[in-house]
């Protein structure tokens, strides 16, 4: 028996080796084959599609389907397939009307009047009207619900509904990013809200082009066509299945075999390999996604600004782009990407090991220290964390890499109710302002009101000037004034270095060529409204 | 490998044929003669010795610093400068394999040794005393046996948390029952032998009988089983590391190297090829040595 088991395991090992080698050989022959049978249906990978059910593979799980409480881009993408807000975004992150037919803003910037689209129904058959908007804003504002969006609507003084298709929102003070925030607030069916209560995050009901079918955590989210959708002739596909596939290799294999029709992100190291393959199209756009490492400024040794600056000097960002991003990306030279509103370029933190060592010595850590970096267990994030570990090792900082599944990580970070409880030391993560404005790229990350779980200031960064400026910037009606305030904020945060500033992503997605209309926006959210199989 | 059919022999040597303990020297001689007659196990034994030397002198043998990245030489194929190529950070794969040998051997040896010690004690107690103690221990190992090995290990690591030390515990736990069973069967037959009966009649205490008279009889079985289990332990530890439950991705563990390299399977297969080959050869060598030991130590085997 023993010997049998052993021989068997030997055999399996051999088999794996053989399959591996064979797999490598196959790739080359496929490429040739694809060329010969261009346009035919005999290729090993499909170039046409018979049904209208599309599969989109993404790199992480959805955290929640509650559109008012989503903070990760994938959850926001998912919510937007089923929900719509009064306003929305186009592919350049401009705010455009969706459920509101028109809107006007009073001269003092305090009163917003929305006229709603007519004949819009929620997926449960109830009417979309002014009352529904009011109910939703009340839900967001309710402190008991503790929703992510609450702080964005803190300045809403009252919501009035003179008639069924008019909503008048009055603010307590001017807030120039308010329309962007309105675009971040999809409208949930009031009936579903009362019936489902807290379960609304698992049973979404909105007005969107797709309605919820099923969500199997960790495996798939399926949405199907909303046949009563108010926009004519949309959507053009029957269903969309989102599949979280954290592993780069698997995601790319799914695209190659046609198991997935669209993948995002496309692993950067594979781009050169897939480009030019029959039936596959790779799209690249500049993004607003910034990658950084938050340094918990309330924890030793990161409470010392010299340590934080030293870390910024110790990391070679050019090498980071090359190794982790396969050259597809740019260095992060501010707190936001150059594609974001009111961006102001910063200089400094050029790779300089000696300077980093000197700063560490001045801070009292001549021999470095030990710490840990957290991040998701997805291929590229793990690679980034290891890169950071290698770089910091050169100045004596020993970093332990801790990768966790997205939900676990989010729990770990939000479990701390006060900054003192926080266990986080370093977190390698990315941020994109899904609201498309400078406020979205600043307040949630650097305002001291936004410590987790209320916001995403995971560096626990607190600077009174920055707090004051953020408030002022929101009230500034003149764009030039706002611009100079944001320049101040970026300069101050850059010098305070609550982050190790890493890079700006390029958005790279891969799709089967027969699929059209699926777009990744600069913030990394996936838009499927116009998805079409040709 | 040709005499695989006689595997069961070790587990129940016939009492009458047990050679008397005082002839240790002669026994060793016979063993060496028998072992060196077998070509494959001998070759494998040299390989294993080589592995141990690499593990001991590894830091002096690595052509490059195994942890030092070279961002100008990413994912290069095997060449004169890098015999096994470089990985996704430009680290020399051969150096990492050499460095990882120590990790691999340490994890597999310590887990098998722990399993061996625990299993031997349980087997001796179970076989010698019998009765309800025997029943509890054997039913306990039956329960452990009923789990597929790796699944049990994954379960244990899931409870204890990831990390190499927990992998050692997990592999040790699923290795223990097989030792317990084998040693129990040897104990059962040994306790019926004349010299044990003689010792007892002279008033020797149970502990002395077990330790001085029965335990030496079980040593050949222990050695054989140890060597046979090491291969499995290496495989199990590598599998756990591959699944991200063992070594940290930063450590040059062979399984972890495989795991990190699988993203590049289609563009740089050498990143997984060499760690895979290392695991394959090492497991094969330990198993062949185990075969050879069994054949050489089994008194029933006639040349």
C-alpha cells in the first residue's frame, strides 16, 4: 500500500511536469493556428459568441452591494449595474445627468433643484419619484446607519419635494463638489429598503439596466437584463456574471479560452504576450488610480515625519514601475493623479538610500526597525508588497508581508473604532476618486474626520491646516481659489509624508474582440450599460 | 524498486528471527553490505547526503545573494551567469534553491521527527500495555487516518494560522498515527519473545522492559518509516506553502517559489520549472533511500 501511494505521487509529479511543458509548447502553436484560421470558427479560442450572457473576471471580491456604503471600486461598479443616481459619470469622469432630467443651482451655491426623469420604475415595480430621493438622502444622513456616504451629505440642511418630479436640496454652506457626491449616491427603492432592511446590501433593488439575480460570495455575482429599463433599447446583453479571480494567471487564461469575455485588470506582465492574439483586444487608458503605502502616523516609529520621509527616499519608484507594473504606469508625484481635478505636481523623494539612512539615524533608528505591511492577497499587490520589503531591507527596515483576503483586510482595518485601537502599521493599497473630484481624492484620505471606520484615512493623518483647507476648498465658489487651496494641501501632505508615494496605474483591460461597450473608467470602475455582443 | 512486493515485511518481523542485540557491529556491517548492493538507493543516498551538505554550507555556495533583487535582470532564462535563470525580481533562482534547501529539509525533518517520537511512544505504550489504552490510541489514529492527509493539514493550519512552524505541527500530526501503528505491531510481537519474558521474570519494571528490550527491536522500523515519510512531508509542506499557508511568499521555500512563479508560467516557465524539479528530485531520492533501507534492514529479505 505504502509503495503504491508513493509511486502514485511520483507519477502525479511527473504528470504535472509533463503537462506544464506541454502547456508551454501549446501556446506557440495556438498563435500560429489563430493566424491560419482567422475569422473561422475552428480556432481553439472562440472569436464569436452565440448567447448574450457575458462574463467579466475581476481581481477581487465584492465587499458589499449597498451602494451607499461601498468604498471599494469593484463594489461601486457592481452597484452601478443595478442602481442609478440623479447624476452619474461619463468616461472622462464628468458629472452628467442620469435620473434627473435637468438641474439648477442657486447663485449662492446653496440650493440645488433637480427635475426628475419621468416614467422611471424601480425593479420591484414601484415608481421612482421625488419621495424616493428624499427617503434615500434621509437614509444616508441617518447616523444610526453609519454609511460611508454620510459625510458627503453632512452639509445637506433640508430636502423638499414640491411635487412628484421635483427635488429641492438646500445646503447649510456652499459645497462645490456636491454634484459629484450626488452622482455617488444611487437611489434605492424605498419599498425594498423597508422590506429588506439591513439585507438590502445582499438584495439590491434600483432603477438600473440590470437587476440582481444572485451573489455567491467569492464565486460570482450575476445580474440579468432589466426588461423594463427606462432608456430605450438598453441593455443589449441578457446577463452579466462578475467573477472574482484574484490570480493573474487564471484571469488571463480565462480570457484566452473565452471563459471570460472581459478581464480587468489585465496583468501588466502579460500585456506584451496577449497583444496581437486573434480575438483578443487590450485597452489601455490613463487612470486616476494612485498606489501608495499608508504609514500609521499615530504609531511608533511612523509618528516621526523623518521616518516617513526616509521610507519615501528609500523606495526606488522607477524600479517599482518597472518590476511591479511591467513599465506600464507612472510615478506618483502628488497625493492624486495628474488626471484628477486640481492636481499640483510635487518634487522630491528621489531615490536616495544615503539620505534615507541619515533621516532614520536622525529619528533614532540608525539600524532600522521591524514592521509589517498589509495588503490584499491578489498577485500584483503581493508583488508590490514584496518589492517594498526588498527596498526597505536595504536601509535596515525589516518588513513582514501580510497578505489577506479583501473582506478580512477590510474588517481588520475597520475593527478599530478609535485610532488608538488600530493595529495597522503599513498598508499597500490604491485609491481612486470615484466621485471624480479633488475633494474625493483628498478628504476621505487626509481629513482627520475620516479615520476608519468613517473614512479611509488609514494613515491616521491629522494636520490642522489640512483639515481647515479641506473645509475651505469645499466652500470656494471660484475655481482658481479652490485650485490654490488644493495646491497647498498637496504640498503639505507631500512634505508630511503620511504615505509612501508609489505610482499611478494605467488601466489595462482585456476583452474578446466580439464584445463592445464595456468600459473601464479612469477610476477603475467598470461600466456595462452599453455592453454589446457583436 | 523491483522488490516492492515485500513491503509489509518490516512491520512484523518474526520474533524468532530477531538477531540478538549484542551483535550490533555485525548488524551494521550486514546492513552496509546489503544497502550498497542496491544501485538506485545508493545513488539516492549520495544525493541526500549532497542535499544535507548544501543545507549546511548553503550560504557559502550561493553564487548570488538569494534575497538580493536585480531589477535589470528580470525573468531571464537560464544562462551562464544565472544557471537556473532569474525570477520576477531578478533574483538568482539557483541561489534561492540552494538557500531554500535548508528550509525544506528543516521543515520536513523536524515534522517527521516529531511524528516519529510521538508515534513511537504511543505505539510502544499501546502495544505493550494493550487493553483500553491500546483501544483509545488505535481508535484515535483511525480517526486521523480517515482524513485525507493534506486536508487534515490544511485544517490544522487554518486553525493555527499560516507559518512554517504551524506547517511542521500539521505535518507531524498527520504523520503520527502511521508510526503508532507500525511500532505497535512490532511491540506486540517483541513482547512475546523469550528475552522479554526473561527480563520480566527477573523482576524488571515495565518501563525498563519497554525502553531497554522492546524499543531497540523497533529501531529498524522507525528508521525505515522515517526515511519513507520525509518525502511525503516535503511534498505536504511544499503544497501548503503553494497554497499560501506555509512559508511567507518572501522566503525562498520551494513551494512558495512555485506559488509565486505560477503567474509567469506562460512567459517565463523556468521560474516554476526549477523549484518543481528540486522538489521532484528530493522527494524521489528520499523515497528511494527509504526503499533501500527497508530492504537492507529487513531480516526476512534473503539475498
